[in-house]
C-alpha cells in the first residue's frame, strides 16, 4: 500500500478520498484494504467515503479471509458495523454476515469472543433466521458465550435467533459449557445430549456441585437422573458421581428427592454408591449411607468381583470404624478370589500401607468374628510353590522397611547419646562455679539467685530427660528388630524417639543460651546478647526444616 494512503487510513484522513488516488487495488502485506484499516481503527467517516468510492471493497477478504465487517466486529466498533451492514442490501447482507475466515468464524463469532455486546445485538437482529453454525473448531457463537460466561450475549442470541445452534466441540452443547464453567444457562432442549465421553449436562452439574441447577433439571425431566454417564464399557450414574465427590451429601439428598430409587443403581463394575465412596475415602458420604436405614442393602451388596464395601475398605487401608462395626457388614464374606476382608487387609498390610492405616487391621481382628478356617487356608495357600515368590517378595519389602528405620536409628542413637552425656556433665559442672567459702552456703551454685540461671538448670534437665528417652526408644527398637520384626511397633518407636531427639536439641540450645548469658551478663551484657542472638539461628533452621517437611520440599 502506498505510504501516504496508509498513513491517511490510520489517521482517518477523509480528504485523501477526494483526490485522484486509486484506493481499490491498494493493500497491505496481509491483504488489508483501506476499508479494512478504517474498520480496524474505527474511522466511521473514512469507511463511509470508501464505500461511496469503491463499494466492491465491502466483501473483499484479506489473507486471513476476513472482511472489513469481521475486523470491525472483532474491534467492537459498533457504528462502523452498522455502516457496513447498511452498505449491503438484501441477500448480499446475509452473505456478508455469514462469510467465514480461515478458522470458520463469522462476524458473530468475533464479537462474542471479544465480548462486544453492542455488536452482538446488532448482528443477531440483522439476521435472526441464521442458525449461526459452528466454526472449524466446532464452536458456535452460543457455545462461546456460554463457555466464557458472556451472559448478555446468551440472552441476545436466544431471544433474537429463531433456531440457534447449541453444539460445541467434543459433541458438547452450550449447556455443557455453561455448567462445566459454573455459568448460568437455560437450554432445556439440550439437557439430554451427551458429549464425546458420554456425559450430559446433568452429569457435569452433579460433579460441579450445582445443586440448584440439578434440581431444576430433574424437575423438568426426572428420567435424566437415570441416564448413564460414560461409554458402553465404562459408565457410571449421577448418584455414583455425587458419592465420588467430597462433601456431596446435600447433592445426594437432592437427587433422592426427585429419584427416590436411584440409590439402587450400579455402575459398569457392579458397584453401588457405598463402594465408590469407600474407594475415594469420602467419609461423609459413607456415614450418610450407613446412617440411612433405607439404604442398608448397600452394605452387604457385592460387585461383579464379589467384593462388598468392607472388602474394598480392607484393600484400600482406609479406616472407617462405622462400617467395620456395622451389623450388616459380613466379616466372613468371600469374594470371587475366595478372599475375606481380613485376607485383603493382611495382604495389603504386608505389601505396604502407610503406617497410620494399621489400625484398620487391628479393628478388623478385634471386631470381626472371622474364625480360623479361611485365614489358615489362605496361609497354607501362600506356602504353595505357585505363590512362593510373591510371598518372598512381600516379606523382603517388609524387612527392607524395617532395615531402613534401623539404619537411620543408628545415627540418631549416637546423637542422642552425645546430648545425654553433655547435659549430664553440664548438670554437675554448673556455670559460674560453686561457693567454696566456709559457711552455710558452701557448695551452692554462685548464680543460684539469677532467673536466667534457673532457666538453664530447667532446660538442661529437659534436654537430658528427652535424650535419655530417645536412647531408650532406640534400644527398644533394636530389641524388637531382633526378636519380633514388628514394623508397626518399630515405626511408632522411631517417630517417638525422633520427637524426643528434636526436643532435646531445642532444649540443649536453650540451656546453652541461658547458661552463657548467666555467666557473661555481669561482665559484658553486649557480648551476652550477641551470643544469644547467634544461638537463635538454630531455631530459624529448625523452622525452615519443618516448613520444608510440611510442603514436601
């Protein structure tokens, strides 16, 4: 494009159009005409003059196949959009509005994506008969408005367009988009349409916890509550979805209000809602189902593999006492692998639960009247040649974890012993010395009346007691490792001794600070304060370490 013409277009210089300059064939490197530039910068007067001189530029497309109307709609220049539409008459207006760029976007796509509500209002009223189909990505203007939460555009399109297209990418509808992104919308006609993964709008509403929307949908059509979500081989129901999500008890109650028998539904694995809640450790849902007498059949129901909810609880390692103690929880129930919940609990404990899950096994043994038949049979089966390697591997893993604890404990034992020795010595050789003068105070500590000295004595004693406790715990760990090989007991003692050791280190540091201050304060207070401040670095390091452990750094 001629530089003079380009600058005039950018500045909106209308006077240039009254010269003999040929504007129709002048384009930029991207194929933009002077009308494209007028639309880009919102120069209404320039655009009007260009249309008067070269009306053919109205439908001219640049290298992205965009018309000037596309550009004006994208930039939100409403008056320019009206001007360009007025320049087209009859069928040419519809043709202009329905022209698409390289991405398949119409002018309405552009306006909705950039959220220019005034432009959207003009476009939908000019062509109410248009369905506004999807672009190459499968996005309709209605879908884009729903996905982005552009509520005003939703209202304009739904009120003005007679037959709008609801479809979106992945076979989703505008209602899918509204619910997935927690937007409001009312598209009753598309409630039942499933997306690429077989989920309809109600399924997403339940997953998102949108209780009011779920209530409205089920009130409109109760049968929606029984539509499965997923594929033919892997599907679930809205009640299972609610059981899967944490804290969805209110959602489950809302679903039951409209579909009172939906709690009986099973998923593709033959599992009920209680199975799903246990697999996800959703304790609130489990307690809700257990405390509802009408759903007691869920407790002893089996899936396609013969597993009851108690089987799944035992295999997972989660500890939900209410289910273990429930009278309907059959402790001697066998699954299709001929295993009871106790068998699964023992097997899972050997292969390696987190230590805090061990209480599940203890409570199964305590509250479950299992008898010895099945458990002994399973132990005999484990000694068969076909299972020998598997049992060996589990035992090696079990022993390996114990060995790891004992290796670390050896280093800790040395540290604990040193602290105990140092604090014992410090208790006998107190800072400041003793009164050696004959008299009633002979043999007493010289600094006994100072508060900071008393703090030294207390913290030193605490450090000695804690380090001694840690030493005792490590000795107990060694004894258990030698005779019992009890991982749970070793783990408990390791954690207890580590706690004692950290406490002893903190106390010995405080004893050092207080003892130093007590001996230096009477001669040089500044030096005593400096030493105390330097010693506080330990507590900062301890804080950093605990923070790193907390956040897994």
